[in-house]
C-alpha cells in the first residue's frame, strides 16, 4: 500500500525511486511492482530522464482501476466529483445547495445526494475505494464527528452514518485541513517543511504544515485562524465572541460591505446583488475584480490587509517558509498579495518576515476536492476495500462477461 500511495502522490516513479523513498531493497520493490503490473494496478510509464546511465523504466497507477468520491462542503454549497487514480476528475463536479446551520435534514440529504450522484455517474460502486469529505466546523476525523454541523437527530458519527447509507468507507476532516493537505501533496506547500495555508472563504480557515506533515492538533481542531481576537470592533462573530479576525476578513464581510456601498451610491460594475445567493454574489465579485472594479478591489484589499495582520502573528509564532492563500478566495488571484504583504511589512519583525514568501494557490477552488481525495488515499490502509481487491473483482467480472 505504501507503494500505491507513493505512485498516487508522485504520479510516476522508477523502482529505484520507490526503493529509496520506502527504504526497502530494490529486488523486493521490483518484485512487488511486477506483481502489481500483472494484477493491472500499475502500468509502465516510459523511461525516466537520462542522468548519464541506462534510463530506468517508470511506473504509474492504472488510472481507471479504482476511483475516489471527493466531496467539498461549505456552509451553503456542497460539491462532489469522482476522481481516478491520476487525481483527475472523471465526472463533472456537481454542486448542490445545502445549508448546514440549523438544518436537521442536512446529513440525510447529503447521504441521499451521494447515492444519487454515484448512480448517475455510471461508475460501478465496487470500483470506488472510499469517500472523502471536507466540511467546515470543529471536526474530529478520528471519531467521524463534527461538533459544529451535521450532528442533529442524535447522529454522532457522520462517517458511520454515510457508510451505512452508501456501503462505502467514509473519511471526514475539516475543510481547511484538507485544503492544506492538497497544497502539501500537489500544490505550493509540496516539499516545504513549514507552511501556513489560509483558506479564504465564508470564514478564514487555516491549515498548518509543520515539519513536512499536516498538523491537526490534539483533537483535530488546530488552525482556528478565524477566531483570533484581533479587533475592538464589537462585531459579533459566528463563534459567539466579538472582534475575531473573521469579522473583518471573511468573504461574507466583503459581500456585506459591498452591499452597503452599492446602496450608498458607490460606482461599480456590479449594480444589484441577489439577496441570499452568496455563491452567485461571489462569482459576480470575482468577475468584477478581474475587470479592475475599483470598489471591489478596495474591499478585497481591506480584507487582505487584515488577513495579513493575522498572518503576522503566525509568522512570529511559527516562522514558516511560505504562506499560501487558497480556497474560494484565491479565485481573485494576486489582488490579495499587495495588501497582505503591506500588513506583513508593517507588523512583522523584519528578520522574521523577510524569510516568509506569500503565494496564491494554483489549485484554487479545487483544493478542497483534491484534499478530500488525498485523505482517502492516506487512510486507505484502514479500508476493507483495496485496489488489488478491485483489480480481482474487475477481472472476474470481465471474464464472466
């Protein structure tokens, strides 16, 4: 399984590469690879680049041998898609409106939507090795619980509930942690020892990469960046406290300020905002920002500066190599960079701030989906369904057909 994970996250490797990474002998690794090739789990993928000697053969996973159902949730919208072993989508990403707050039907509705999606995908359920779900809130991934959402009707273990409805292994984690996992495995935090991944969304989450690994804390609750008490603004936060970072930086705050500015007559490409469709409003903001809308850029820059104030605290505490702006907010791109860097220049000790780079994620809004799929692969050792089992079942099915 360690070899399968390596090939999933590194795309293609030679036997020698694998031997070095897992600290096993080359003959043993070669034997395992040959067995996996025979079973149809692994395929040859051409020769590695020349380093002066005989070029080694590289190997990758067979893309369509198995699939992962990846789900990304926020407070209002849930997205789901099925990904192959090359981490590519094999279905269109489906978005459904699913409000999580004070919704006793959210979890049953989620399970029903998952079953409907699998059926409509045309992909055999037995070829799906697991379901990975990212969600907002205080998520204990080990116990399968969310202390903020999806705990109504006496249901305590979300993973067990959805497994019972779908028949598939289910793994859940906090959305910001999975965004950080995506950046660690495939994005700007890859090969970084210490990185802070800021999830700019309806709240402002944080995923921490420390010593080259995702850090979740004692109960999985590490990274509650939104709730640093940074302001004396008497604004009530969603957590029940006042003055939290979220009250001046979240995209919901940007939308609220934009609505008030438009009502006061400020000029903008945007003329009217829908009442409650935050997803549609955010798309309007992204479009206006790309056109250079002065009002929208002003409001985003203000939020970016305040995120930078919070990031300065992270730099002083953790001295990271890089800070990455990811998630939904990264869709506006480099607009965040100047105000965030300005805040770091003003609030960081120069000797610390000088060694931290700031990047905008290239994974963007897809990061949570990628992270949810990565979670399944990381936890696959505990699954009752293996890629080798799927290979055998597929072979039996094809021969009987």
